[in-house]
């Protein structure tokens, strides 16, 4: 089955850019998502990208997809303390069932 | 404000008791997912429904877990009997089921089995 890997922690200074990386194994993955989970809450979809795209930008968020290396990244520009959360990478293919990574805890310090 | 509603938000129960978790998907969504989140395993898919029919429940321990959708507005996840290792946060998510299935998550049920 699909395997999605993420680093567990990322610490950045307020105002810097954050880059959260994700790798996956199934080359037929069609939809790739980034979700955000704040403490005590469910997962909230931040953005997604189709496999036929290389990049997608949405305000402070930039998603980059390297299909050859099966690598997905999420860049948050001008990171704020309110961006502190767990970020999940998820991918789905023909079954449309998202498989999630373990999540990356983003810690933003002053 | 459309959202997925899960009840209860928190549940503490004794080992051996039956636990029922409920989910109200977003009106009009025809796909429902149940996920379990633990520190050790992360997010695991337990069950997946489309148009109320279970399509994938391979991630669910069959001997004690059961998932149903009695109607389009209610999904249930039952554990009988519950065990301490079932302690986790259980999330329900629903999706429109059209092509890119964006999953909208509820706030979860935090289950503690003592």
C-alpha cells in the first residue's frame, strides 16, 4: 500500500519561511493534500495539488510537487505564531482514499 | 456553516464496556471515513463508506469494531468490548465524492479506556 513519510518536527523563527517535506511511494497517486491540525481540533484542508501540476500558490502557501522523486513540499512564507500546528501530507489515487503521513509539528518561536 | 459533527467529544469508559461514537456528515456528502489517531501509529483508516455502503473496512479489527450508516445523516463506530489499547482520538470525515475527494474532518472523539 501507499506509504507517506514526513519529518516529525520543524522549528522556525517568526517571519522566516517554513518548508515542510513529504515523500510518498505510489507513483499513481493523483491527488496530494496538505492538512493542518491545531490542538484539540480535527484536520483542516489547507491546499491540494493534482499530480499533473508542479506548483500551486495560495497566498502565503506554496506547494511544490516533484513527481519523479515522489516528493511534495509545503512552503509557508512569513511564518507566524498562529501557524504553529501539526501539518499532514496526504495522497490518494484511484481509490480516492487519502493516506496520511505521521504529521510534522511546526513550532514557531519569536 | 457546514461541518462534520461528532459526538461525544470525550469518552472515558471501563475496559469491556461498549462504546458508540456518532458522526453527522456534511449534508450532501456521500463519502464517509473513520480514522483513528494515536501517537504511535498516526492516522489510520478504519472504514470508508460511499453512498452508505462500506467499501473498505480492512483497517478495522473485525472482532470488536463495527461501522454502520443507518441513514445518510448518521455514521456510527462501535467498539464492543473496549480495551485500553483502543484509547485514541477517532475522527470522522466526509467528502463530496466527486473526483478529488477533499475530506472534511470533524473535531474527533477522544476515547480513553481504563
